[in-house]
C-alpha cells in the first residue's frame, strides 16, 4: 500500500491498495485515512477530501502517490513525511 498526498494541502488523504506497477485510478483502490473523509465513489469527480481542491492527475513516486492540482494553485510546497 502507498500513502496518497494532496499537493495543495499536503494532507495524507488516502492509502492506495491497487497495482503499483501501473496505477489504476479507480475509486475502489483508494481507502480514506480518516473517518471524516468520504469514501470515493465510481464516476465522482476527483477532489481532495480535506481541502476540496480538484485533482487533475497524479505522480507515482517510489514511496508515495502525489495527487496533482491545477498549475494556477501553488499549494504548500512541502513534501509529505517519508
């Protein structure tokens, strides 16, 4: 399992449980890290459950997945805990 971080608020929002060689961007592969975060549903727009910013893609890094946001937003600039 890989931790999934929002690049805007830098929150650890999901754990990814799907295949790691090729990330499957499917709702059932993302498990919320908190009970206050809703479980993603199939067909739902992909947004951060913490800050509600829309995700436009992802970066599959060695030890984590970073959810990417629109370039016009700056975010925190911090990298998650490794």
